[in-house]
């Protein structure tokens, strides 16, 4: 696939990631551990949640630079504009598009949460398959795993656990809305399997497109 097409797909996927994050925030039945921290810090600081997420993601990029130094792939500096794009779009979708959206009952909140989760799984799968840039948190966890000599999955899961602990600590000490709820558990149970299913179907499609482009 031509580089331009890959970048276009990446930008489209990042837009869908932002939309899906805004949907799950609006549903208000629980967020992924990383997003839960962002929203909790947003409640405390009164800074928009997309901006907090942007700052957290960019801090992960600098963490990679500190850990990897000369081994840091220059291409992964694209994580910075990607983080800015996602942060700006989350703010746009959540505070502008969804500002007047009223969810009349728990059922509608749940439906919006599941729709956002499925959309997020598709968008993240597309980002991974197109393989232009890695998400900052995942890339940082990979760098930590490389330096300490353990598996990526162990580090990534540890980050989620620490994020939940920090979010709950902030919730009960500063008295802010609870962002770790049933949606957090549901997301942790179904998101990874959804990624596996979607990537399995997207990868051959992308490979076929690349083959056709090369043949032409």
C-alpha cells in the first residue's frame, strides 16, 4: 500500500478512536483504565479530558526517548502529532458534538458504551494493521518490557492495574465522579478478543490491497 494511503487510513482511524473514546466517556458507565485516569485528572484540574489525554500520551513518547535513546525509531515521533490529533478530536466530539446529547436511561448509556467499544476495537485494529505509528502507551510499555527483560503483556497489564488503583485513590480522596465502573470490567473482558477477531479479517484485506497496488 502506498505511503499516502497508509497515512490517510491512519488519520481516519485516529479520528474513529477519538469518536469512540468520546462515546464511552459520554456513556458514563466506566472507562478503560488509561482513559479513566485522564477523566479523573480532568475532573480535578478542570482541563478538558482530551487535553489531559494528549499530555499523558506525549509523556509516554518522552518516556520512550529516555529509555531507548539511540534505539528510538525516528518514525515513532509521529506519536506526538497523533496524540495532539486525538486530544483535539476528543475535545471536539465530547464537548461540542455530544454536548447536548441526553441519555434518558441506563439502557441507552449501555448501548452507547458498547457501540463506542466496538468502534474503538475496529479503529485500533486498523491502526495496528496499517502500521504507520504505534499508540504511545503501548510503545512505552514495549520499551519498558525491552529494558527490564519481560513480556509486553505483563507490563501492559501492570499499567492497567496501577491505573485502576490510582483512579480509585483519586476518586475517594478528592471526591470526584467514579470513572472505574462496570464498563471498565466489560471493556477489559471483550476488547482484546475483539481486536483479535477484527485484525484477523482486516490483515488479509490490507495485504490484498498492497499486492494489487504492487502489481499495477
